C-alpha cells in the first residue's frame, strides 16, 4: 500500500536525519500531498449526496415532485445542487430522478 510505504520512508528518514531535518520535513510534505490527493472525499460527490438526501426529504414532505424552478430556488437558499446539475450527475435528468425517488418512497 502506498501509505504504508510512505510511512516507512518517513520513519527511515527521521531515524537517519532526525525529526527536525529538512529531509524529514520534505518527506512529511510528500506524505501529506499523497493523503490529500488520494484520500480526500470527492467534493462534488458529497454535494450530490447532500442534494439527493434533501431532494428525497423535500419529495417526502410535499408528497409531490418539485418542478425545476421550485427546486432551484430551494437549492440556492440551502446550498444544494441545481436541478440541472443533480439531473446531469444522476444521468437521466432531474424529472426522472424525482420519479425514481417517489417510486422508491412508495415501496418503503
């Protein structure tokens, strides 16, 4: 695993050059960059998940599908993705997503 290798390299560098050495500092930066680039959650996916949950709750409470204008107004006020964006990420459009959510809510 990459992280284990980097941790081992960092430990080796600290043992060889000391914890306050420039080499240890550079190695810790490499480890930090690796963690940030490979293990940080995808921000767009996070926004999509939050928006999907909010849309599901919106549909559940109102017992109807919002039109795009209503959802966009709600989304702007609550920091969610617009109907166009959430529909694009879903792959079949906003209205199809709403229909699928209502279908799943009925089955519960």
